[in-house]
C-alpha cells in the first residue's frame, strides 16, 4: 500500500481532514503523521462478528468476482441463516419464551439506504427480505405478520425454523424458566458483516434470532439502524453483537461511525462505544456481553468487546482468518 507521509503536525494528529473532495484519515506513526487516502485503501475487505469463516468466505467470493459490497454481505449472512447449528441466527435459532423462533435483520448500502424486518416467523433468509424492503417498498422497516406476508409475496418459502436441538434446549429451559441474558461466549453467533468492494464502496448487514427465551415481541439492536448496524460510505461502518438493549440505549453503531468522522480510528471508536456502556452508573456489565466491529473508508478496522472471547473473521489480502478481539473487563 502506498502511503504519503507528512511531517508531524500536532493540530492534525488523530483528526479527519479533507483533501479536495475526498476524506482522508490521519494517524501518528513514529514521528510523522500518515495520511491514507480512500484511493489506496485496503480492498476488497470483509469483516464479520464471531467465528464465521464460511460466511466471510461466501462474501469474499462475491467480491473477488468483482461483485458489490451489498451482494457480498447479503450472501455472507445467508450462510449463517441456513446454518442450523448457529443458535442465534436463522434456522435453528433459539425461540422466545413461547417457543416461537422470531428473526430480525437489516441491511444498509453505500447510498445510505436501509431495509429491515423485525420479529419475523417462518422465513429463513430474513436478510434477503430486508434487502427487498429496501429495494422494493417505499418503507424501511416491516414487522411481524406484515413482513412475513411481504416475504411470501416476494417468493420466499414459509418453513418451520425450530429445529429439534433448539426445541429441546427450550424445553429444558422451561423447567426453571429463568431469564438471564447470557454473558457470552459460545452461544452468540448473531452475524453482523461489513464489506468494502473493489470500488471502495461499503455496505453492511446484520441478522439474528435475538436473545434466547426473550419475551414474545421483543426486538433487539440488530435490525435497528444506528444500533446494530450503520454505514456511511464517506466514513465507514460498524455493527454490533451482544445484549441488544445496551446497544440500543447507546445507539452504538451510529456512535462509532460518528466518532470515526471526528477522526478516531475504528479501534478507538469501538473502545469509546464500549466505554459509553460500561461507564454508565448502575450498569452491571459483568453480566452481559457487547461486541463491536468497525471499518473505515481506508480499510482500517477495529473490534472491541466488554468481555473476553468475542472474535471476528476478517478477509483481507486474500486471507480469511478468525481473530480474538481486545476487551474491556480484564479484572
Ligand atoms: C440481540 N444483539 O437481539 C442481538 C443478540 C446477539 O449474539 O447479538 N446475539 O440483542
């Protein structure tokens, strides 16, 4: 990657500045300020929450053939929706307290358009329904029965999303019926995905069955613009996983993109967004997990979570690998 180096200028350090029409990012490197323009950015690039190699591979395959970031994130998310072993997304997702699997999803493109569905039953590929909402309706968000009917009208098949394994887990849970948001770790696989295509355009998608054993009708952060996902093609994108209530209350993904606009790196922005949650008085963050990933227009990326064991898959320079995220609670 070719980088232009400028002499250190304290007033520029850590700020985004404009050169001509294109936004550039500055950061300190040794004794100089490095300015990376969007022109020499790392691309294509895909980043997704949790250990999601197959989803990232599918997205990368779209990008390698010259496809758009929007197609990449949709195709990537569909892999996890169809993976019955993933118990917090798509088919096989854990149900709500009444035993119904209800899905939430959203997608956002480089033009600032967004589509989402919430609390949808019986349709596996809700990410594609969200895309249809964005592209085929005058609206941005459809809920419940209306969303399901719309999906069917668009050619999606109805099917039972509750697998034997998830039904058994729910039956076991019903014995005590204790609702505790689970802190982490193995059983989170909500997928939030961000991609940059060969033209440098950014899109993102997020799909989930939400928290296991939630109240009927509960909707988390994942399908809500600015919370579970936000993209600004001039700046970058961010997406979230974990306890949606906390992400919603801090509008986490929008916050991260705005912090990047102000000059923070994706990593710094993710850390600050986690800080906004853990530093609130009376938040017992020890009992719940939230994780963020972010990219900027230059192809820099970041990830941060409250607790250990959040990870992300990254495709860059033709390699697709899982990395452990840095985290806040090191006590
Ligand atoms: C939610 N954020 O519905 C989602 C859950 C999640 O891994 O991320 N699970 O609150």
